[in-house]
């Protein structure tokens, strides 16, 4: 039994061509065979997942109604709360934490018949671009096990690329869905801020974080966001704007779209193979009648600085709750309350998390607030204005996702700045609260995937999917991971 997509799984299970248990067994077999080399998961629910698949089969046998994801295995990033399952954020601080409730997105998936197959590895508290900051293990890129899968949702991206699950959830604070999706050759969507509830997502930077789906193809991604979207009374930042009742991927108006390509994104440190692959996609769209023009959208290290100031400031505030008193790691070495808090946080947090807490605390401190944090917020407003002006003239923007293809493990760990530059093309989307999708648009000479990013104005996910679906069909990239 070869299954290629979520749609094939659901139709096959409902039409009794095969059972949900068979589907689950197939994916669990793949995990058993290859997980020891990929290290995508922090926990796997083999017995429970099979039991839940049997329940789906029993309902279908009785002609009972099942959901639109009936029998679909889902891998979940380990910073999204799951009732009765460990949620560690890949940190010693939460090493033994078992959530007593489900995140809203998990409730929605379960309500549609999806089955959690496991929790995926990540950079600690979602801080990183390579999944090398996990305290438990380092995940490998399925295309080349010596390379990183990207981050911080590297485990989720690797799970989908390795055929461990057809759908994975990630979180995107500055590119953490899109960059690993690009490195692993899959589709990943960072939705408009507020479209998907953040209730149950352990916060890194609350004004930037967004949960989104990672899949093998555009059609599956569109279905996933359709089921994940919606307002939530438990998340005051969620919105009641529904993208569409049902995504129409094929549109007669697609050739009327105006697409901008920022010239600044195609300069500087961008690898020539990445640039050539992006421009090849642009030429394909132009041949199909899509109007594509070069635009000016300033992208520089100042924007990157603004992102890291704002995100670190919010991280400093959000992570203050982990003090060894109420929950989380508690040191055994203390004489008083001050030592308890200091030693618990020192032992519980990794180096990258500590670095960002220190930066965030510094920029929020008296005497430095105006000099750094205030200026970063002004830069954020400037970025929003730039995007508003561009989207008043253009429907969508196309750009690279990352400056290079997946890099080798250990290659950038010596330099925080080199790692931060991986986010150069993605962070502005989060600062502006916009939607953006990453998809595979080709392969480098070393056979590693190259990612293309499609950005849109607020709530323009349908247009993004339509352009991505059109391009996906034309590119017809069918290379497979060889583990």
C-alpha cells in the first residue's frame, strides 16, 4: 500500500479500500526502520495510536460519521500541549512535564479524526534555526543525514519528509515553519497572525508566534489550515475571519495576479543556486501569464536586529514563570529562595535560551528601553507600512526562504550571528503578522531541496495556495528521500 497524501488516506479509509490501522502500521513501520538515524521524535505513541485507529475503523464499519482527517497520523511539535503526553519544549526545564489539557489545535484535529503519532524534536523553547539546540537530541535532515533539517520546527519537517507522518504541526516565530520546510523539501504555512488559536502553544514571543501545518503538498496544506483556523475564546488574539469555507486551489483569475519579487532579497549573501531556482520559478509563472515585476522591499540586518530585540524581550517575560517554585525543573542545590530560582533556571535552560533571556532583559531595563525596544517597535511599524504599500499594488510577493540550502551540523553553532542570518528573509513576515508559505522549487547540485516563499497581505492565504498549487503542478518535482 503506497499512500501519497492526506486526501488519499481519508478517501481510502472512508471508502474501505484499506483500514486506518493499516495506515498507522505503515507509518509506524517507517518510524521503526529509520527514526534512529533521523531523530525526528521525542516521544512516539505506538500503542495508543493503533488503538485510536481501531476506533476509527469500528465507526466506519458501523456507518457512523467520521471527520475529514479520519485515520490521518499527525506529528506535533513538542511545544504544543497534548493531554496526557509529555510536552517538553526540548528543554530540561520541562523534561517531565505532562500537559493536563489539549491545545485548541489538537482538539480540532482530534475532532476531525486525526491521530497523534508522536511529539517532535525542536530547538529548545523554539529558539534556533537548526534543531541543534534541543537538550535531548539533534535531528538530521532526511535528504542528507550529516545536515540540519532547519529549525525550530526541524523535527516536524523531518517527520513529514521521512514519511513518518503526512501532516505535522509546527510553530513559526521568525521562520520556524518555513525554513525547515524549505530545507526538507516540503510545504509549510505560517498563517496570518490570529487565524489559528495559540491556546496551548507554550509561548516564545507572543506577538510573533503562530501555529501552522507542514505537509507533502499544497492541497494537503490547504485542507489542514481550513480545519485549524477559527476564533477561540481562550485566545484573545485569535480572529473570527475565516479564510474560506473551502479552499479553491484552481482559479480562473490566477493569471490576473500581480506578483512582486523584492530585488533586495536576491542580492547579498544569497547562494547562486538558490537564486537561479527562484528565478526559474518566476519565468515559469511569467510564461503562464502571471505578471511578475521586480519591487523594492528593504531587507537588512536592522530588521533582523528589530526582530531579535522584540522576540527576546517577549521571551524574557514569557520564560520568567519557569522559576523552580511552581513547576518546571527544580534544583536540589539551594539554601534560600534566591538560590532556588537562580540555580533552577541556570540548570534548566540551555545556552541559546539564556542568551535570549539576557538580551531581552537588557533591552527592557531602565535606561535602555527607549534606546532599543522602543526603536525596534518603531522599525516594526515601518515594516508594516512598507508591506501595506507593496500590497496596494501587488497581490503576492515571491522570495527565497533561506540564503542557502541545508547546512552541515555544527557548521554555524560557533557563531550566533551566522545562525541568526538564516532568518533574514522570513522575520519581516512575523513582525507584520502576514501569511507566508514555503514550498520546494528545485534542487541544488548536491541534491538538497531549495525553498521558495510566497507572501501575501493579511488573510490572503487562498491566493497564496492558488499560486503555490499552480507552480507545484508546473514544477512537478518528484524526487524522494533516500534514507
